[in-house]
């Protein structure tokens, strides 16, 4: 990779990160090329140079969310184990994504709702979600889950629901990391037994 290509990639990532920050702070209405330039600390016009349209900016934000999330999951899944280890890993991810990663989750919800009105953005979400479920399926298979292909979509949906409830929902489900691990383990075991 040339220095120019690396710099261009770095600038695109910086702008996508700034778009995510802007979405979390100001919502979809606050997401403008100018606001992203300001959040990134770059000269006005930088964002529109790299992402000419709003659609391109939204797509970049979705793809960057997926990239950062996948890197976090990969880092935490390096020490693969049994279903107990997977449930513990997932509980740590939920805890992380509702604290340090909270802004990314808020941005994801903004983008998810926007995708319901934009078929081209919805297609990006479909691809991103498929990759997440494939990663979950591989993790579950490696851990010895009885039916990873069937369990992975439910497992990912459960994690999404837990995160949403904590960040944007009523927030009535207050679980410690250990309680959360037990709930997730019950989902993964045959017959749902903990």
C-alpha cells in the first residue's frame, strides 16, 4: 500500500468515525458534511470530497461500525472455548457496547432506522448483519454448540435486544455480567438448560 493510499484510507476512517460521533451526539438530522468536518477537525469540504453524497457518508458509517465491531469481537474471541466461554465473551461485549462503545450503538440505531426508508442503505445493513451472524456461527461451531446455523441468528438478535434495552429501551432488565452470561448460556444449550 502506498503512502498516499494509506493516508487516504486514514482520512476516510477519520471521517467515518466523525460521522458516527455526530450521529450519536446529534442524530440523523444533525449529520451533515459540515458537522462531520468539524467533528473530525478537518477543513470544510473534506467530508464532501471523500463522500460526495449523503448516501456515501451513511454507507461509510455503517461499514466503519462493522469494521470496528468485528475487530473487537475478533480480539475477544482469540481465546475460544466452550459454550461457557462464548457466553462470558458475549456478556463482556454487551457490557462494553453499553458503556465504552455506547456512542457506536446509538449511531447504529440511527442508521438502522434510516435504513428502513433507504433501500440502498438497507442493503448495506443486510450485508453487515450477515457477516455478524457468520462470525457468531463460526464462534458457536468452534465452541461445540448443537446447531450453530440455527442458533447464531437468535444469539445475535438476543445480544442486539439486550443492548437496545439497556441503551434506548425502558432499561428495566438490570443484569450483572454473571446473570447475563447465564441467560446467554441458557440460549445456547440444548433445551435451554443453564
